[in-house]
C-alpha cells in the first residue's frame, strides 16, 4: 500500500486500501498501525483535517481494531 506524507507532529504518512477498508498509519516513533474497517470518509477527513493528530485521536484511535508492526527504515529519514 502506498502511503502519502501527512503534515503532522505525530503521523508521518497515511495509506488507505478502499477494497479492504484498511487505514495504514505510520507514526513518528516508527510503528505502523493498520486500522481495520475504516470507511473511506474517515480517510478523506483525516487527510484534509486542519489538525490530523486531533482528528485521528477523536475519530479513529480507540474506535477501530488495529494491527501493529514496524518497518525497517528510520521514520526520521522519511521526514527529510
């Protein structure tokens, strides 16, 4: 899944799979969470939110089941 960069202190990038309804979120601490069953409207709203961190905290975190994983590359390298 291709992720798009997000201008946010805590979220580096976000990807979305419309067929599987999976929202993939890469955090600044290096973890990636796949949130399951997330409607496309939530992805669109997150990407266009004035404060993506706030939107994520109030509308996604704790509301959808997720799987956690880590990538091999450093998250700081993504920001440069």
